[in-house]
């Protein structure tokens, strides 16, 4: 047998050490891991809503109303599309943010609803409909609630392998923002489509931007 | 020796199911592959074994991100490419690294050529410009700038010729299989 140089034998030792610990990996590992991270962060965010803002007093009745489900349909569909993109960007082969184009569908649907609502409303009420009672708080609260979910996703990413860190950060921020907005609906009693379209989306956009900004630093491996 | 995609993939999926021996066989088979990959893309030799080891660790710790239904080599080279870029970034060296698709074509090309085909005969099927661009940059080891100067054409022309030529060759090699 040929004498081995020290590099080669240290590589061989490394392989032996790595092969000593080979736990089985369940199928759809990335999706599970991301779902778990979002759920863990989401529990904290729900706790924050109860502690800081309180549940909307009319919650049981609101569950039967149109505006509650309009808001949830919007934020949930953004959340699902964002999770799909995050899963894809968590693989080393990656993907691009172009896979976020289905976001156009819920946004356009909500915009159509907003226009329809404005046509039915006298013009003098447009401003109060647009600003609601909480326009200046809503985006910041969504951003705040997105923080625990984003941290949960960072935990998920410790075992994942994004290679386009900025895009992966943006997708994770978008997912965190959309799920935070979904949770914020437990408190928020705004009902106008144009309010949701503007201020919810702004909060989600802030979370996305923050994710894109932090991605290259916090997602490195 | 070179292992086929099917072989590597079988070891990888067995490893994902918890088979430690298959996992070790996979990592061992990847060592020469990774050495070749990094050697072709780095100047000095001294960092290559470090990079190979870092990549083996990444393959081990991030193996959950491999999807059993997708090609294994694409995943492998994506991990290796990321390790290389990260390594160069830490050294504050800026070197353009090709996209994964281009890597797959080049690596597949070299594999096919070294194993069973005569390079000159293959290149003779291409246009003169493409053949020269590939010979200069991939066989003679010239940089794109040097190749462009030698052939008295633009750098982007060299890159395009290499890309198109490799793609044509890859298509032909696949046709031969």
C-alpha cells in the first residue's frame, strides 16, 4: 500500500467521524423544518397579541363576517406563497424570487375589492376608510409580530442550505410578515379592503425588506 | 475512478435512510470529484484539501436539503460552489464563478471526455471559433482575457463561444450515450 500524505489521511479521518453519526432524515425535511420554525415563532407572536394588544372584543361574531375572512384569505395566501418560495430557496440549487409572481393574484383580487368598496362609498368617506382607526400603528405591529416568526425561521435555516442569501432572507421575511399579519387579525377590527391592501401590505413589505437586508449576514453557513 | 450519478444518488438516499456505510462510501467517492472541482477553479494548491473537507462537512450537515427526487450532482455542485464562493469571500478574493448549470456542463463534459472520447475529434465538429475558445480556456488553461487577446476577439465573444460550444458538445455526448 502507498504511504498516504497527511492531508489525505486527515480527510479519511473526517469521513470516519462524520459517518459515525448518520441519523435518518424524514422525507420533505425542508418543509417540516420551516413549518416547525414558523409555528414556534407564531406561538410567541400570538402570545404577544394577547399580552400587548388584546383580542378584538367582537371576535366570535367577527368570525362570521366577511371582512375577517377577506383579511385572512389575503394574508394566508401571501403566507403560503412565501413559504413555498422559502422552501425552494432553502435548497442549495436555489431558485429566484421570480417564483413569487403568484402573489399578484391575491393582491389584484384585494385591489378589485377595494375599488368596488370605494365605488359604493361616498367620496367624502374615502379618507377615513383608507386610514381607519389604526393606520399609523398597523404596519409597525405587523413588523413587531414578524420578529419571533423570523427568529423561528432562522432556527429552521440552521439545518438548511440557502445559497442566494438575500433572496432567501427576503422570502423568509415575507413569510414572517404574512403570518404575523394573519395573527394580527385576532386583534385588528379594521374592515376596509383598501386599509388592508395598504397598511397590512406595508407591514409585510417592511418585514420582507428587513429579511433581505439581514439575509446575507444571518443565513451564512 | 469516477462514479455515476445513479451510484452516488443511491448512496445518498441510503444515507438519508440512516445507512452509515452508504454515507461513508458516498463521502469517500466524492473526495476525488471535489478535489478536481476545486483544483480547476483555484490558483494555488494549498487550500484545496481544506475546501474538500469543509464541503464534506457541509454535505453531511446539510444533507436534509437534498430532495430524493432531484438529480444528486446538481445538489452536490451547488453546495461545492457555495463553499468555494464563501472561501474566496473570506480571503477577500473576487473571482467570478460560473452558475450551477454551466458547472454541470463543464464537469459532465470533462467526465465524458476523459472516460471515453477523443477531445480533438469532438472539437472538430464545432465551428473554428468555438473550438478554439474551448481549447484555450478549458484545455490550455488560459484566462478569458488571454484567450480573447490571442484570438483577437472580444471577451464576451469568448465566453459566448465557450458556452455555446460546451452546450453543443454536451448535447452530442448525451446523444452518444
